[in-house]
C-alpha cells in the first residue's frame, strides 16, 4: 500500500434568510407542555449509511423520520422549503427569480395550506409530527452542511403544511402543461395539422421503468417487483433510502426528503408497490382577458361577463440585486402564470379577446391561467400515505391509492400471497379533449371542468400466461388519459428480456436495468443504408454503423459515432425550410411572450432531437429528401471521424446533476466523482437521457433503482446515484456513485443485528395508543444477539484534537468487519489507484485489514472529522515492514500511510488535507520515542509528494518495491521545532 493524499477542498461558509414563522426558531416545539417528558427513537445505519428508524408508534416514528432527514439532508430540505415559498432568489440570486415568480403566481404555498386544512385529522397530526421532527433536527443538520455558510443562510422554520408544498412544487411540472404552449406555437407557425408533429416524450417530462414478475417467472415462486424512476438527477438525490419500523408496520423504501412516509416505492414485508408517471394530462391552460379597474384592481372576462378577481403584489428579494415585484392574480379558472400588466388597456384586451374566441396561440399581451386539481379540490392525496405504510395486502394498497391525487401514476403491486395489482391512481378531471392539447379560451363555458367529476381510472390484470407486467410511460394502460407518451421501445425491450426466462432472481434484474439497446436508431440507420452517392469515408462509416449492435455501451466508439451522426441530422433538420417557422430566429424559445422557466419545453432543437425517429418516418420530408439529408450528415461525420476518431461513449455521456450551489463543487477528481460516464441513452431501458442535437451529457436518468423480493425482503436490492447523506464530506455522501454507475445494487438489510446503532435521539412525545403486531423472526426488534458492531463515531479514540477553523479530528481503530464496505468504497475509487487495491473485493479488503489488525507493529485508524469518517490513517514501524529493507532505518523512525475519503470536505476549507495531517503528526509525535515520520508515496503521485513538501517533509531517494516504485520522504521533530 502507498500513501495517497486527496486534493484540497475549497471553502464554504451559513445567515438569516426569509422563511420561518410565528416567531419560532428551529428546535422549538409548538404546543408541548414542559411536564410531558420525553421518549426517543432508535436510529441504526447499514454499511451504506442508510437510516433505519425504530420508534414506539407511528407518530413517534414520523417525528423520528423528520428529525433524521434534517440531520442527513438539512440543505436539501431548506432548498425545497424556499422553492415552495418562492424565496430561493434571496440567497441563490437572480438565477432563481424565474422559479420564485412562477410558484408565487401559481399559488403553490397557498394551495399547500388549503390542502393541509382538509386533511383527515389523524393524517394532519402525523404530518405535523414529521414537521416537528424536522424543526428539531434542522439546526444540528445545518451545522454539518457547508452550503448554509456559503450563501449566508440560517435554517428557517417548517410549518405543518410545508411537506404538502414540497410535494406540489416537486410535481407541478410533471404533467408537462408547458407542452401546450409549444403545440400552440407549432400550430400557429406550421399549421394546425402539424400541432402534434413533435409528439413524443418531451424534454421536460419525467418517466420511469417498472416491471412485475409473478411467481410463475421467478426462482422462488414469489413475485418480484423492480424498476427505476427517471427524473432530473439532483445532488443530493431526490430519493432517500430509509426504513421505518414501529409495532404497527416495518417498511423499507424510497422516501422523498421533506415528505413523511414512503409514497412511491415501498416494501412492508408483506406487500410491495412501485409507480411510473402515467403521462396523463390533468392540468389546463386558459387564455384570459384581463383589464385594470380605475381603483387599481383587476377584472377578468368569464362566461358570465367581466368580474373582479383576486390580485395582490408580492416582493421577491434577490441576493446581489434589487428586489422584484410580482403581481399575483387568480381568476375563476386558476392562478395567472403568464402575462404582464393587465393595465395595457381595453384595446389590448379586445385584441386578446378576438384571438381567444378562435382559440388563438399564446402571444405578446396574452394572459394564461393554470387550473390544476389540488388548487380546485383542496386535496393533494396525502391521506393515502399513512395507509400505504400500514398495508399488508395488495387489496389494502389498492384501497389506499383510491385517495391518491397528484401526480397521476401507473402502479404495480404484489404481496406475499401472490396477489398483484396494475392500475392508474390519481385525479383526472372531466373536460373537453381540446383542453389536453392546447390553451383554451377562459370565457367559453364549453371548456369548463365538469364539477365533481373525474375520469374513471384504468386497471388491468397481471396474472396470466405471461406472468409479466411492464410500465414504461408508453401508450398503454393510461392511454385514455393523455396526449403524448414515451415511445414503446423501453416497454417492448423489457418484455422481451423478461420473457426469455422463467427463473428470475433479484440479482438478475440488473441485466434489465442496464440494458442499452437503442431501438429508436433503426429509422436513421435504415436511411443510412440506402443513402446514395457516399464517398469512401462515408461508406466506411455506413458499413461500420450497420455492423454495430445498436447498444449504447460506455466503451463503445460505435455508439459515439452514431450519436455524432444523429446530432448532425438534427441540426440539418433544424435548418431545413420545412421547419423554418419554429427554428433559428423563429424558435419559440426566443419568444418574450413566455417566462424563461418554460424554455425547455419551447426549444426547437431538443424537440427535433427527441422526435427524430418520427420526423424521419412521417411525411414531413419526402423519402428522397430524407436520404439526401442523411447522406450529407454521413459525409460530414465521416470526415470529422477521420480527423478525430471517436472516444468511447462513456467518456462523453456523463451525468450532469442539478445542484443548488454548483460553485461549491471543487475542480479535479472529486468534481468528476459526481459526473461519472455512463452507458445508455434516452430510449434505452438504461434511460440516461442526453439531448440529441444539444449535448451528450445527461441530466435525467435513473434517480434510484430497486428490486422488491416478495419471497424474502432481505433479498431486495436498491441503489441511488450518490449516497444516503446530503452532507459533503460524509463517508456516505457519494459512496453509491460507483455502484450506480455500473448498474450494481446494494442489499436491503432487514436484520437489526447487522445494523450499526448510532447515538440515541430523544423527541418530545405525543399522547397516543397503538396496537402491537408481530414481526418476521429475522426482523424482530426484540431479538437478542451478539454485541452489535460499534459505529466509528462511538468508538474510543486513541487521539482527539480540535484543529482551529476545521473541526475536531478523532482517530479510532478500524473495525475490519464493520468498516469493510466503507473502506472498499474508498480504496476502489479511480482516485485511490496509488493505494494498490483498486481491483479488490469487499471480502479481500476486510481480510487485509484483519491481517493488519493482527500485526503488533501495524495499526489502522479511521480519522473522523466532527464524527464523520474523513480518512484512513495507518501506522507501522519500518523495521517490521518490507520498506525497512529498502533504506537504512534509524532509531525512532515511524511510518504512516494516508488516504483521504473520496468526497468533498464537509465544510470545504483551503488546506483540508494539511489540517488532517496536523492532527496525524501531532498524534505520532505525542510519543517521545518517535523521532522521524517516514512516508513512501508512489513516485508517480506528484500531488502527494508536493503536499508532503509543503507540510515540511524532506524528499528522500526512490526505492523499488514489488508493487511499485516509491519515493521516500521524512519529517523530523527538529523540522517542526519539537526537538
């Protein structure tokens, strides 16, 4: 092993921001008497840092979930709270103004309040307990998160309705209502018959894969449920792996931070469920005619004439800029989200009225309102959440989902008895089909919703000869509810793969998750095959791509060539006269009539890229023109490939996650850790969605992967793109990234005896009664067993030191069994290649450190920074180590190895590694027998050598060892003035 030292981690700093409420501070508790006492919850973590919570009853557990989430995801929670309130710009600056303006105009926070007020009392209490837990944990969580200091923000206070606001703001764009604006522009510019020319899964919508195998197709005879939600990937992640256990239920699943319970993907031990976006249309846009009254009010034209509407002005505070005013207007249809000042005059209103009478396209001077179910009904469906936790059968999941509202989902479920469910859940209003397609006139009563009526939701049977159910956003079960769906490719490919076997296991699902066949490439490759008049280089390109297996594998240069060809074709289509009305200077993306927030839906090139398959097959261009266009692209791409050979797809196709504060991410290896290269593409089952014609990077992809085993819950698997913790510098901040990038899955641990207990937490109790239910034997909280592994933060330290401006560093002995997963994640990173263990398995890593632990003169320690594992520190006596044979060992020589954890610093400060070295060297020289520190980094590791010199080490000779050529370096007491 060699000494390897990670890079410096640049800095960060947290200030009072907007928010809060009722004069309370984080940590204060409403309505709690001092004499009520306290009771706690138990927090365990598995080797991936995933929280497993255990409490006396469901309400205590909800509070525990809020508290634990605040500790792990404080910055993420505050980011979401500000997004609900429309106050993000107050600390993020002008970039956040467009979102703040939208959520204020759309009345997101007010809708959340309404929906909370209509919750069933027991649900309201349950949500409030969660919120109280968040408030109790936010201050502590904020101390761990550097983002607060970086923007000068102090955590605010969550209100009981805040989780409903988070849910609504997260999903308000899921139904893709801005696509109606795009269709209006297409109809106006290219003709009504072209309105749905680009119909496909658009760049702003979210999709997923999900599949269910009945017992007839599994090795155990019990169902399997698996899939992966495709969303814009955020750092920290949008899904939180968690376990919630109390006497009433014991559920593992993927929670949404800020939302109590487990909504989308869960396994209770008896029944499991999963969802995908149904692609239903349930939000409408109305073109409004507004006018200003003499007293400054606003009137709107409705079916019964002009009437006064609600209107008020709000102020958006902007960090680094002047505040901005936003007028919030709501008509009988809904909040006005597009349009300027209604005071433009009656003449403008009359013009808008003439356009509206003909269902005219949105244009300058128009006002557009948004009508969405929770705003109309005051119901967001939260009463379904506690019912899902308590479900033990498919029938109970089905009943719970009858209360689901938004977003509208396709659901699959199965239970241990073999029962299955395949249905749509949500609220779809009854109104004319035209409402689904475009913006409709507000004053025409024909476009009104039929009050109190909803569209019947489809369902179907799973059981049958095939024993397979698939949901992949295709035009299938939910077809009667929407307009645009994802192409059939993913759904067909999943069925094809699953149909090839009847002995499926949980581990085998990874082969489906990671399938890279790009079926949508067929039309372009077919045209290429018949492209006329190709030159020699283009012919070679054609022959190569026709031999290609059409898999977008990370190591495939053919995949890169295809992507180049596709990009060139997209650009040539965008420049073709047939599309001139929506491209170039006429691109709707450039229109000032729409808020910038909606530009992803209005940009022509991404639309062309996503719809390329249909644009190359429908009658937009003649067959001859399509052949000529593809031939021209082949010539251009072939010439470029001769000059610059294509790199492997995975080098170009990298994750580009959304971060509220991207500037905090450092440069170099650590910055690239959140941008791994990946296989797949938009229409692959491994749907890592680049934007054809714009970029090979992808921002949308599997936001989690899961496999729910109904035979043995502990046979289930899961993974997320980053890690369980949202705290930079935590060992579990990004430890799942390598796992996720290669399509592997971590085990779902259900045996409490295999988990690591953390410091007990206490919360203020509620008064409630509960019934007790039995647990499975392997999951029984009451089981006794051998002593549990001790979490690093709870182990006795051999050295503890407070480093000014950095934190408290503690050195604790490595526990080879308990720490094997953590260490394996560190030493197998590319950045740790000089450590010499990149190809080792978890068991091999454990065995190595068990061997180190057995040696009397070698020791391994975890360095904890404020309780979080930050580095691996090893010591040895050179005369008892092979290095002693390579140089003249002096009395008092003492050797060290150092590996910094593969993540950004928790509070990123300049000189991160030097701060750790300060504590390590102080520990070494605390023993008077140690006179000189010896290190032996790989001679190629220039970064480590330079850092050692900065600290005061003197470089020695190079030495040859069996595994490497090393460079000795020495640090004496005298050099530090300690002689």
